[in-house]
């Protein structure tokens, strides 16, 4: 009888130990952060400031607006500029983006230039504005 209680107690302690280790492991996993509405608002503000600061010549195939898109993240904002811009045009866009980063953005801005809209291949230029 005492042996049975002792074995049961050991089993309970073992199960509690496994649960504690598993829980500690799950808590230590880094889950991806989800962008908030504030992140989306900031990315939209960056796009609006870019559009007002530079006359983009490549227009979206879906709307009558520039082919510039945002992708918010909790730790940074991604700005995608689509179109065949020359190196000089990209430099001007980058200068405007740097001023927008200083004035509007609260976190780094990752600026990507691609030749074709919504086709994220053949990256022309990537800039990270800390």
C-alpha cells in the first residue's frame, strides 16, 4: 500500500516537472509580432508624405495613384516602390524618404525598389533608413 502511494506520488511529481519544463519552453519561444493599427497608420502616413514630396511618374495599374505600397511591421515599416526609375530618380526618392523618416516615422523604414508592380523579384535597390 505504501509502495503504491509512493509510486503515485513520484508519477505526479514527474508529470508536474514535464508540464513545467514544457510550459517554460513554450514561453521562451519567440512568437512573431503582429502589426497594430498604429503601425498601419504610420506606414500610411509615410506613403502620403512620400507621394506629396516626390512626383512619382509610375502609376498603379489598379488605381490612379503612384505604384507605392506599404507593409507595416511592429519594429519597422516597409515601403515598396514599383517602376523603372533611373538611379538619379531613386536617389531623389531616397532623399525624400530620409526626410520623411526624420519627420514622421518613429521606427526604421526599409525602402525597396522593384521594376514591376506587385512583382517582388529583380530587386533594383534596398535601403534601410534607421
